[in-house]
């Protein structure tokens, strides 16, 4: 699904973030990317999204060289990215309307995209994510959890095969965060999504990723990978393997610090 091959990337001030960095993600995998602030987690996600490009090496997604944002990649951000002047329903429909405008051109929408009435694609997600009662409300009128559900619905309405998430639950209270973690895991299994979630929370990384990539001091040149079988399910929280993985990841971060 994802092949990162000998990638180098530098900030504009010349600081190297990745240097000869290679990494592979199989279709259907669930990955967490963990590390301290400033280690390159979000930079890696933006490289995978085609929003930034490596200075050296290459990134392939689904067998194709990544030269622009691909229409079958979904991206969910920490700040939701919702239009404040649009209703919940309109925000969910945004990507579908853009695709309808351009048509299945292979750049803005997959070439095999079937153009259907937007309402038929939006209404099921309003119901599935419990947003029916706030469908005509604006982002400033709903809770943080509802805003994040809206962002998830907007992304999944586009039927992505790869879902990238940049600390999507960091600003939420603990009960809402746990509820949305569970929902994301359920949707991942339902739709067979390949997922890569960036997080700074050790417990979240241990729960959400069957594989955990730990980044550390710059430049990152060799991936540190922790295999985490049995994770990426809500039930994993109650298992000893979960607490063991939390302990291992905490030790890894202490060493890298």
C-alpha cells in the first residue's frame, strides 16, 4: 500500500528530518506513529498525503509514485478543518460536491467514481455517526466530539482506501476521545481501511496500531517498529498485551529522549 524508499526531507532552514528513510505499510494495516514533539510525525503524514514532497527518494502509494494528493487518500486533522459558515450536512458533503464538479478525472476523483446524488451519500453518515440532530447546525454550535465526527463523516463519505489521521482526538476530553477511538476502529474494520495515525499519546498508539512506528531524534534514518498483534480493536484495552505494549513504548521514548 505504502512504500517509502530512501526518503530525505529537510525543513526550509536546512535541518534534516528524514535521511535515507525507508518504511513499508501493507494494505489493511493499522499503524500508529509515535514520538516526542518535533520528531517529524506530522511531516511524515503530510509526505504520505502528498502535501509535502521529499528532497530525495520517493514515496509510492498503491503502486503509484506520489506526485500530488491522491483522491482515494483521506486525511483527518486535529483542528477538524471544517468550514465555519457551513452546516454539518454541508461540511460532510463538501468533498462529494467538489468531485461532482470535476467528475471522475483521476486527479480530483477516482476514474471509477460513480456520480450519485450527494444526499444519498451524506444521509447514511449522519445516521451512522449520530449527527442527525445537529445536521443543520454550524461547527461553532456543536461540541468538539460532534465536530470530529463531522470530519470523519466527510472523509469516509469519499470511500478512501487509505486513512491518515494527525492527532485527531488530542483536544477532546477522555470519555469523548475513547468513544471516537472505538468508533474509528469499528469503521476501519467495516471498510477494510489502511490507517496511519500520528499521536503523541503512548496509550493511544498502543491501542490504535497493530504496528507502531517510533520516531525520535532528527534525522530519522531507520524506522523503529514495534509489532503489536491483537491491537486496533476496542477490546484490546483490557488485555495484558496492551499494558505490556504501553510499557515497551514508554521505555522506547525514554531512551530516545
